[in-house]
C-alpha cells in the first residue's frame, strides 16, 4: 500500500501537467495551448503554424501574424473580415474569428470606426484620442484606455514649430498637395487637419523621408505611410488631438 502511494506521489510531482498554474504549451512555442485555441487560433501542436520559419510566440511578441506566412504584421491582417485588424482585436479582447463579438448585429470594425464599444451590445461610446509629444517626437493613439498605436513622428523644425495645445480633427483629406519655396510634395496620402492659425496644420503621411523621430517638417506632423494609414482609418472628425 505504502509503495503504491509513493509511486502515485512520484507521478504527480514529475509528470502532472500544468503544475502550480503553469499552462500547457504542447509545441513549446511560447503560447499556452488554451491561448492558441481560443485567442490566436493557431495550432497548439505546431510551433510554427504558418510555416514561415518563426515560432508562433515570437511572431506575436514582435507584432507579426502567426497565421499568415507572408510576414504580415497583425495590424495588416483581418482574420474574420470585420474591418478590425488583428492587432486591435487582440488589444481590445474582441474575437479574432468572431466578426460581431457582442452579438448586436454590427461588425466589430464598424463599431470601432463609429466610436462604439464592440464588446457591449448597447450604444456605449469610447473616446478616441491622439497624443503627440514634441519633445520625444512620438505619437500614440487610444480607443478609450486601449493603446492602438505608438510610433516616432517628425514635427516642425525650430523656426516652423508645430502648434501645441488641445485640438480636434476638423477634416479628413485622403490626398493633398503640399508645396512651398524649395519643396513640392504632391499626392500626399492620409491627411488629418487639426487646426488653422496663419497656416493649416495636418497630421499626415510622409513619403519623402524615413527619418522619423526628429523635427523635419514645416509645422505639420509627419508620419510614415505604414503608420498613417491605420491612424487615418481610426480617426473621425471630432477625434481629440493633444500636442505637448
């Protein structure tokens, strides 16, 4: 009898799964099996679901999709075709493979675009906010308290500073032509007009340089095209803009 008890204790200590709350990770990819099945919809028995040479856990950690083998970032993928990219779905906690997480007949992306909480069936609004730090040359934007994006920008140079203060998005201009003495930038995409002083000021895409993180503009806020496209989609007329 005592021998049987010792054998049982030995088995529990050395072979019992998920001891002390440690979740099972069958393929040793850094993601728990439960996460793979219910959150990321990857294969818990395959460390590299999309076969691109990177483990599922490494891809999630670096912002890439583990479900598509063409090195797409999570923010570039919409697994359930609800107009809400996978990065924002994971940030919000909506279903990656459920286009209507709160079951109110509206797509998650439609609700976020209009400023509504996609996790609540009632009409619950969430504030959209863009924050620009001129000292750090960095931009962040939020849906309620959830961070949707964070990246370097280029504000105005010392003689042509970016205005500071609290503003709102006044207009969304898909394509705009910027020009002045010695510079000409036609067909500039994704422009958010936020104030007019002597000049009109925009947060906009910039294709003519890739030197973000330091002042370079004539007063506007330059953003890389990669980052500006989702920010433009996210923003509505009336979205709060804070620049300090």
